């Protein structure tokens, strides 16, 4: 009696199929709007999140009521996040006089990595720390980085974008809320 020979080629097709399905799923989901958790539906009230900052102060989203607010969730390990944050910094400086605030929330990144990112990019807007994803993933159900939420002056969530936002897109979104 002879033993059947193991052929790695028999595993190749199923493995490629799994990778293809995973890649397509990721591509399809990354272009969708992010589903938001309870208490934060589009047009609904803002999440009353409070997060520590590297400065020792507390970032409270409720403090921005009365301003148009862009909240950018980013991570130090996310290349798209690095790409878009310089534009967010520029817009933050230019739009402050118009009653617009930009804040960042660093997700699943250590304080040291977040500090390095802030310093390297020259970010001056407030950044909250969500090291364990309690706000971004558990409370809001965000699934991808970067994600940006847009709130009106009354604190209602009006739009959200998962994926990289160019400076021009950010300006257009904010201009539409002013």
C-alpha cells in the first residue's frame, strides 16, 4: 500500500481564493460610510466623549458646541493618516477665525508614538488619546483609519468619511457646514 503524496499545489488555489475574498471585502468596506454606534447617528447629537491629552488636559467634544467641528480619528501606524494630517493642520489654522475647530483622536497608538507623530507633522490642534479604542471602536463602531466626523454648530453629526480626506475635500466639507 502506498501513501498519497502531499502536494502544495492543492492548497494554493484555496489560499488564493481566501486572499482574494479578503481583499475584495476590505476594498468594498473602505469606501463606505462608517456605521456609527448608539447615540451618534447622522443628524443626531454628538457623542459626549472626554479623552486625556498629552498636555495633561482633557479633550471634551462638548466644549466645541457653537463651532463647526471636524474630528479626525487617526493612528500612528496608518500611512493614510500621516498623509492627510498636514492638510488638517493647515485647514485648522485657516478656518479657526470662521468658527471651525479641528481635533484629532489618536486610536490604538501609544502616547510616545502619538507624540512623535504630532511633533513630526507639527500638529497644533488638540489631540485626544484613545489608546484602547474605547471611544472610536466600542462607542462609535468605527472600523477604519482614518475616519473623520463632521458636526454642525449644535453638535449634531452631519457626515462621516472613512478613508483619507484631501485638504480640498476637507475645505469643501467645512464650507458646506458654514
